[in-house]
C-alpha cells in the first residue's frame, strides 16, 4: 500500500502559512521506496530525465546521500520539484504499479532526500573560457545556469525582482513551497560559482544587445507573468484582483506578516476566485488563511480543472466551496465601486473537445453570489517588456518568443526556454526545455 506523508490538520493549517505536507520519516521513505519494481518505466515520464529507479533503490537501501547525488546529476531543483511537480501526470503515471494499484510516491521520495542535505559544490568544474547570461531566475533560468556552469561556463543570472526564484517565489505560497527551500536550492547554485544580479530589469536597466557585448551567449527565461483578464463589466472595481498581483503581494512581499513587513493587504469576508488551475487553488487557499469564506468558480466541470488533484483535495479540506459549470459575466459594484456580487451564467456540457476535456456552452440562465472581493486566475502570458525593447527578436501573436527545434531565437547567440516560449506551463516542463536549450548553447558556443 502506498505510504502518504502526514499533513497538517486542516483546522490548524487554515490559521498559518506553514507547509501543509510534513514529509516522510526515514522509515516511511525506506518502506515506500521498497515497493518499487525498478522497471524504469517512470523515467520516460520525467521531462528532465532523472534516473528514478536508481535514486529510489538507493533510498530503499538507506543510502540517502547516494540518492541525492543521483538526482543532482539531472536536476538543480529536487526539493522544489518534489513539492510542486505534477508527478501524477508524469513519472507516477508511467509507474507499472499504477496499472493495478497505486504508483510509487516518487515526488515525496525526491523531496525527502533533497531535504536531508544542504548542498555545496561537490564536483570539479572545467574552465572553457566562455560566458553565458541568463535572463530570469525562475525554474528555466536556474536549470540552464546549472547545466552551463557544470560545462565550465562563467554564468550570470539577471533577475528583475529583489529576490531570486521567479514564479517559484512570487507565485507559490509558503504553505506549498517555503521560501527557505528556494533559498537552499539557489544557494547551492551560487556555491558552484554562478553569479546573481538582482533588481536588474532587461529592457530598462540594460538592453539585450549590451549583454551580448559581455557574454558569448544569452538565454531568455523570463516566464509568463502577465495575467489574463475576464473583460467583463465591473472588472475595474475596488476589491477585484488579478491572481498574480494578489499572490505577489502575499508571497514576495509577505503581506500576511504585517506589521513585521510593511505591505498590508485588505482582508475580505467573502472571496470568489475565478479559475481552475493551481494559481486559482493557491489564491483561494491564501484568501482562506486570511479569514475569508472562499468560493472557487470554474466554467467547466471539476474533472476538467488543470489544478493538481492534491491541491483540489486540500482546498476542500480547508472549507473552500466549488461552483462548477458557471461563467462570470459581470462583477456587480455598489455605489462606491466596491465589489458587491458576481453574476454567473450557468453552463452545460456539450460533448468532448480534442484535448479530452468537456466542451461547454452557455444556457442563458443566470444567478448571483455575494462577494466583497474577486480574484481572477484564468491564465498568464509573457510580459511584453522584452518584445518592446529588442529589435530582431521574433514573437508570436501571444507574445511568446519564436524558437527553432534547438530553442534558438531569431537573434544570433540568443536562446529562449520555459514559459516565454511555451506559454504558462509547469515548473518541470520549463526545466526540461531549459536543459535542451543549455545543451545546444554548449554545443554551439
């Protein structure tokens, strides 16, 4: 039987921002690892190609140091990926045990060994006399920096914010991914000699053509941080938030720790979150911890939600309501332009789409629910700042950088990877793309 890590009690955790998942004990990790058949089917589901059977087998034998050394050959972010990767749709989906039972808890095992050790440089780095600049310190940027540094490049990461991590830092709450875990992974990278420039906004502080004068190659990994809008009446009212601004204020600026941090956020009593992805779940769970009654509204059925099943379960355990097959058509404001209600159209299923999710259509039936705040979490696109400040770099109609099969852009010596290329996706997919880009940079330069 699959062993699940212990969790904070829901009644306790809605009053704090401490990590919900408490992780494995040594005994639990060994017992779970010993379930593995070592068949290797899981590896094809891992975007960064970790030798999963090897590290799981090491845990099964109690060789924890050996296990993390195996993972580090493939990934610079094991403590992060063990927490936020959608393993159920990737490596665990391929696990042979899932055909007749429950797959190995690969994510929990990866997290377990990553948390065991504070990593410092453990290998010799060659000197190749080449320099690379990485624009963005999210999962793609950190991964590319790691691969290039291992190959002997001098690497500098340029980050626009005052702390590294990108979406890991500003987008994911501490109860899912604590800041100290991000700090630990970044510190390991810096111990290898990677340099980090904070408060460094490409297109404002310096231009890409200037960076090309001091680096042999550049990788653009600025992610997709521009939130989409509902484009409905009332969206500019007081108490309407875009999920990115809401989460950034909480996660990066520690608004929930006011007055220790001087960045308060208004606390609401009835919050509606629009969306069905992990960002929506994070926003809802944060609002719940700030004391609100929270309802998630999603236009499809719950089975169609992009959010991880675990996150949906945790949200429900924390008392968050779900209304599905409902689409916002208006945010109703009071005379002072404050949010009063949200008007929703009932939707119905009208067949299956090509992506396997239910197709929906409106019914022209409407209902309203009370709210004093609305948070919209319906997707993100790349920020336009690079597009507006770089000549010769090609973008598509969605603001994504156009690349070839090797992640090269239209500019010489410039590559791109992660959400700036694919649009908003998962941490591990961004890391996989960054490894491919870094490999071509090494080969080319």
